[in-house]
C-alpha cells in the first residue's frame, strides 16, 4: 500500500503543477487576480507535496481492502473466492483492485450481480 500512496501523491503533485500552468495561461488573464492555493510561496516540489498531504481527504470511494487478482498474494481470485478458504466469496467494493474512474455504487452492484451469476453457475 505504501507504493500506491506514493503514486497517488506523485499524481496529485503533477495535477497541482498542471493546474497552475493552466491557470497562468494568457487566455485566463482577464479572470485571474492572484494565486491563492497553494500560494506562490509553495514553489518547490517538497512544498507542493506538503500542501497535497495536508489538503486531501478520502471522500466516499474507499475500495480494495481485499483486492482481486490472479497472483497468490491476492485476497480473492477472479471468481471472487477467498484464497485458502473454501466456500467463501467477497461480492462488494472491497475486491476492486483500483479505485474506478467513476462513482463506486454501480460498479459495486455489478460485482454483486457477477457474484450471483458465479454462485448460480
Ligand atoms: C456518504 C457517502 C456517499 C456516497 N455517494 C455515492 C454516490 O453518490 N454515488 C456512488 O456511486 N457511490 C457513492 N458512495 C459509495 C457507495 O455507497 C459505495 O461504493 C458502495 O455502497 C459500496 O458497496 P459495498 O457493498 O461494497 O459496501 P456497503 O454499501 O458499505 O455495504 C456493506 C454492508 O455490510 C454491512 N456490514 C458491515 N459489517 C457487517 C457485519 N459484521 N455483519 C453483517 N453486515 C455487516 C453494512 O451494514 C452494510 O450494509 C457513497 C459513499 C458514502 C459513504
């Protein structure tokens, strides 16, 4: 999970820098007054990273507590069966290997429907 956290932080810092570049474009000159957040004094990678760490929240799309994968370290296999335990499947958002790029309720329902099909054969 440490690796995923660092990827997230890198992506957030890149997004911050990109947002600054976009906001600084000539086309926005008419609307732009001053640089507010994270502030023009946050001008080093460490300062941007510190701002990102302080500012983010988890929001509502926590997934992947027991991710599905094909390797033996995955908690569940692609049929949603818990590895090393007979007769137990996990049919919810916790099996998602990554956070989907959309809201998670519909994907969770799809996981449940897929599980029902798998159980019913
Ligand atoms: C505030 C909020 C707003 C959200 N808004 C949206 C949105 O607008 N659109 C969207 O797509 N997604 C939204 N989501 C995300 C979405 O609700 C979840 O992704 C989805 O509900 C996950 O489904 P799930 O079945 O994995 O878990 P859950 O829906 O959390 O279901 C888990 C169930 O297990 C039960 N349970 C827990 N422990 C036990 C136990 N020991 N024994 C028996 N039962 C137990 C719980 O009571 C619960 O009913 C939101 C989430 C939150 C928290």
